[in-house]
C-alpha cells in the first residue's frame, strides 16, 4: 500500500507541529493536520504553506474520545495515522484499533509503559491487514534502542544500561507530557537491578550526572518508561537497566522530589489531577535556565577479550532544538513507509526499526549532534 495521505492527530501540538513541519517538505503526499481546534489546525496549514511546503496540506476537526471517531477517521481516508495526542497513560487502544479497521498504518509517540509494551496484543490484527503499528516512536524506546543496537556488537556480554535525559528549562514542553509524569510521581514501578526486579518510585532517588562540556552536571530522578521492561529481555543477559530524567532548575526539580515524597506516604494520591496549576506555575520560570538539553546512554560490560568496556554516548541539543528529538523516530518511520523502504508488518514497540545513520540524516540539519567515548580496562 502506497502511503500518500498522512493524518497527524494533535497535529498542531508540541510534537505534532514539528512532525508536520518536517513531513511538509515531502512531495506527492497530503498531510492532514487534525485535532479538536479547527482554527489552530488551519493556522498551522497556512504557516507551513507560506514556508514553502511541498506537500498538500489539509485541516480536520476530530476528537478521539467521541463516538463518531472511527467514522470521521474513515472519511478522511488516511494511509498513515500519527498519534501525538498524549498523555497515553490511561488511554486504551481504540485509536490504533480504529486505524487497523480502516486499513491505515499507525505510529505514536507514547511513553507510557503499558501502552507501548502491550501494543503487541494488536500484532495479529495488524498483520492480517498488512499494516505496521508502532508505539513509542520517540526518544524512548525508539532512539534509545537504536543507539544501543549500534554498539551492542562491541560487547561479548552487556551488564548495565544506565541512561538519562536532561532537557533545558527554556525548551518548549507540553501539558500532556507533564500530566504523564505527574501520574506516577511518588508511585512504585518495577525496574531490573542486579539481576532482580525491584520497586522504584517516580521522581525519587535524586542524583547528579555529568553531561559534559556545555551542559555540566544536572539533577536526575526516577522516571517510568517502557525501556525498563523491554530492555532486560531485548539485551539479555544485562543485569541492570536504569533510566532517569530531570529538570534543569534545582528549585523545580526538588519541588518534584518533595511532591513524590508526599505521594509515596499517601498524602497526595494522584498529582496528575493538579496538572494545569502545576504546568502554569512551571511556565513562570521559563525565563530562567537555558535552552540546552542532552541525552546520555552509558553501556558497561565485557568486550571480546573479556576486558571491562564502557561506552558513553551523549547527544546535545542547543537553541531550543531539544523538543524536535522525540519526533525524529516517528519522522524516520513515516518516511520509510512513504517510500516503501520498510517491509515490517504487525504491531510492535519501536525497537530496531531504523539505524543511527538514519537518525543522523534527520538530526544533523537541525543542529543535533552526538559524541561517543569508549574505555577498555
């Protein structure tokens, strides 16, 4: 099936507009900017047209929570649906199921553990329709697994994966992303540590990590992501998989740590109920900090000569480019579907669907760069 009509749910949002901006450069396709706000969708179409878009641009009003969603989706005749309408915490699979039912490929940027890991429950349905259904086509597990895959051949045995993301405080952030994080702040989730599954608590266990020149040390805390469940199986016999993220401003970071402590002892059951005031409060601090962000992946194990080996991969993004990074996995896979260069079918988390070289082709023009340090012994 040729992909010629691409519908972006939440197409004018924080991630959707960046995906639309990139794909609008592709010739011979139609991009449908869709969401609940007609004016925002139309304005983005107009802005992209004025910027010299090669794609045909359309806008559409659609609400994934309405009973008419499937019929409205079908009427738009998409060949590919890109779902950016988070938070995915608490969402069921009615959107990808709707896509399968109308014969459309599907990609999302979900970061919710259950949503991404359990997408395989739709595998048979997707294969029967010769469709690709991908969940988690974002920084995690999309980019994180691509980076690890590129280095895994240098280890005879990989023992530890320790990685982190540190966005700049001035980087644009969406309310849906904040709500997703707040949903598990102070709540337990499982992680693989020293060969055993243990409980960790969201936005607790603060520590500092050095991201190198230009960024320095940043505070981090526990974050629940699909990788914590996917990687122990994918990279056996790894003993530890650890992920953290943080806020650049210590005041905001430790404010979250304090909120997590309150949730852990049961004083606040669900911080996500307070997303709007928390999000608005955080926006008051946008003038502080920087627009510099980074992602770091540390791999430890044994090389082919049984010597201890450590690889540190660090990605840097300045000038408020950081918010583009979560969109690149989706953009790459979408373009591969448009060109017909990907034959994978079924429903899967975003693992092994593109290479680091393909990432660089999209990242380098944006000024996103990465470096690798390797140590043996």
